[in-house]
C-alpha cells in the first residue's frame, strides 16, 4: 500500500466512524420525529374520538330535547285546536233539547252565523239580533225564531215594524223592535221576579206570551233549523283546523 492509499484509508476510517454516527443519529432523530408525529396524530385522533363521543351524547340529548319539544308543540297544537273546536262548536240540537233549553242564556253565535239563517224580511237585521244578545244576555236565536214565526220571517208585521206580535203598537224600525222585545223578554219573561216570569224555557214563555199552546213548538222548530245550519257550517270550518 503506497502513501496515497494509506492516506485515503486513514481518512475513510477516521471520517467513516463520524458518518456512521451521523447516520445513526439521523435515523434516531427521524425515528423520534416520526414517533412524535404519529403520537401527535394519535392524540388528535383521541381528541376527535372524544369530541365525537361528546357530540354524539349532546346530539342525543338535544335530539331527545327536540323530540320532547316536538311532542310538546304537537300537544300544545292539539290542545289548542281541541279547545278552539270545543269553544267554537255549536251543537245541532234536537227538538227535545231546544224545548228544555234555558233561552235566557246567550247562544254564542256570531253575526256571520246569523247571516246563514236569516231569510225574507229578517235579512239585514243580523247585527240587531246579535246586539240584543250582547245587551240582554238572551238567546238571540230564540228572539229571531219568535220574529220568524210571528211575522213570516219579517214580511208580515201586524203593526209597523212589529215582527213579534208584541203589544199593540209599532216601532220606528225593525231594529228598535228587536231591542225592545228582547229587553222585555229578558227582564219580564225570563228573569225570576219578572212580572211575566214562569220559567226559562220556550214553553214557560209561551204561557204568558201567546194564547196558542202550539206557539212553543213553532218557535222551537225554527230554532232547531237555525242550530242545524250553523252547526254544520261551523263543523266544516273547524274540521280544517285539524
């Protein structure tokens, strides 16, 4: 081995050990970095899994809460609709039920309801009948039924604007007649202590109001017809709420 070869050999041995150390160190560093990298990924995955579990639990709880809210909303809606239906429903009373009815109590109908049943000379007087119920608490369908019977639906008044066969004089308008007669019925015929009080049914009023014993049947028949028409109309409207 000549001097040049010896020099190369010495250099290789001297620096080869350094390169080996550097290589080992490099591998170690790379391994450490890789370990830290994968450790970081694992930690992140754990965080993700933990967050996912929390989110799942939260969603489940919120889902249950939402379900309860939906159930509550549905229950409230159903309850509200049922209450509205119960409050707004007008029964189609039978003749027997109408005959037993306390006509001193309000019917609960509206002007729109009354427009469904007025005919002939009663058309246009719905507000007056409705107002009589508001003012005196009397069933305005009862008042209307009397007018319909006594005046052929407001077309044949025995005195000017007197559709009720009440008294001997007329009125300045049919609306005035409705008001006066409604007040008399409420205060004299249907109030305990009233001068003409016999009770609170149609038949009770018949005893002092009309000579005919069939008067109550005629008036009741009109009321049954009114209730049937109004009930049918309201039922159709309320069904749309369901």
